[in-house]
């Protein structure tokens, strides 16, 4: 019987150590996910800043293209 009790005790120790490692990994993953989320938020803020500028440039380029096309296609 002592052999079985010893084996059970070893298994309990292994399970406890595995649970402890999983909890540590979970905490590490949470920190990594938080850093990724912060980086994504900063990228989204930068994109939002330049979105209006890029839209304005595209609008002006579209107008220039339309006017140029109109004048070049309507030759007398």
C-alpha cells in the first residue's frame, strides 16, 4: 500500500506544478495581449489622423482627372 500512496503523492505534486505553470503562462499571455492591444490602438489612432488628409488628396486628384479628361476629349 505505501507504494500506491507514494505514487499518488507524486502525481498530485506533478498536477500542482503543471497548474502553477499554466497560471504563469496565462499571466504572461495576458501581458502580451495587452501590449498587442496597445500597439493596435496606437496604429488605429494614426490611421484616423491621416485618413482625412488622404481623402482630401484623392478628392483633388479625382477633380483634376475629371477636368483634364473633359478638356482632352472635347477637342473642336
